C-alpha cells in the first residue's frame, strides 16, 4: 500500500520549521537541528519500525544553512522525497537527498537574501518609518503585523509548493531561470536600498570658517551642496557598505565606528547635533 503524508503531518512539519528553524543555532550546525525538527513528524508518520525512523532522521543531520523564509521550499521538496523513499523509490536515497539539500541551500540563500533581506524588509521599514513620523507607534505596529503575515503565509506557500513540485522546483531554482531571477532581484534590492538610504539618511557638516569680525566667510556644507548635494551622505553609506561587504565587519562594529566618528566630529566642530542645553 502506497504511503501518503497527511495534511496534518505536513502542516506540523511546516510549523516546526517556521518556529524552530534556528533551534540550537551555532556556527557548527546552523539550521541542522531546525531541519530535524521539521522532518520529525513526517518520519514518524511514514515509518513504523524504529530503526527505519532512526535511519531516515540520520539523513538530515548533515550541515544545513540557507535563507530561512525562501529556504522553506527545500524542506517541502525533501518532504516529497522522503515520502518517495518510504514508498521504495530506487533513485531516492540518503546521498540523493543530501546532494539536493547541499546544492539548493546556496542558490536559495542568494535569492532569499536579495529578495527578503535586500528588498522586502527595506520596503516595509521605509513605510514603517514614514508612519512613525512624530513618534507615532503606528509604524512599529504596521511592521510587526505585515512582516509576520508575509513571513508566515509566504513560507507556508513555499513549503507546500516545494512538496507538490518536487524535483521540478530544482530545475527552476538552480537553472537558467533561477540565475536570471537572482540577477534581477539583486539589482532590484540595490535600487531599493539606495532609495531608502537617500530618503532616510542625511549627513551634513556644520564646519565654517570665520573672518576677524566673527562672521562666516566659508560655509562648507553650502559649497558641497553647490558641487555635489548629498556628498557626505553618499560617502558615509559607501564606507559602511565597504566595511560590511569587503572587510566583513559586523553591523554592530560599524555602528560603533559611526558613534566614534560622530563623537569626534562634534568635538572638533565638524558636526552639529543641534542640541540645546
């Protein structure tokens, strides 16, 4: 009799991944234990023998790490493969499943980071910051609600679509279409981040040179605006990008560097925070 995963088991598997994909997260294992949590209800339903269950679960102890939202499709695909293996499919074994997982997690991470981290999140944060003008809490409420709805239903769709498509999803994700999609999304992500930076980041200088009467005869910011409006903002953004992308600094370290630069800038009079005491 052919074994078929129930909707209940698949839903539980998805929820395990959604809530627990970062279970026991470490540099050594990353999302491995989260993957094990996701596969547990499926293996429990497909196999009766405890040794078969242990053998099936051992497949998913290999290292795994990808972008968790879009990466849900990989969990869905392997759910379908595990179902096929339980039904005796000769071409589906531990090596085939782990080969597929290893082959997909890199491309999926590239697409997911560009689409989710580089495009969707900046757009939602840009809208939320606009709604937070004047200290309104609506921006935070908007982001929390919309992001969680997007993440939950988007991940659920990807899980079940991966289960339904199986190997067909692989051809799309790592083939020519997937490559074109990654390039397009990367470009869109760069445009969105650039737009958000230009809208919400503003760096100006208060440096002035005074004459003998104490009146300014050179206002540096005015000169910069005549030559290149927004030059200091662009320089600071490029420096931050360089430190994180090329020097592999963490965002926290970059923020600490900016704090030091701001402090020294105010101290020497290059920046003016506009505070009144």
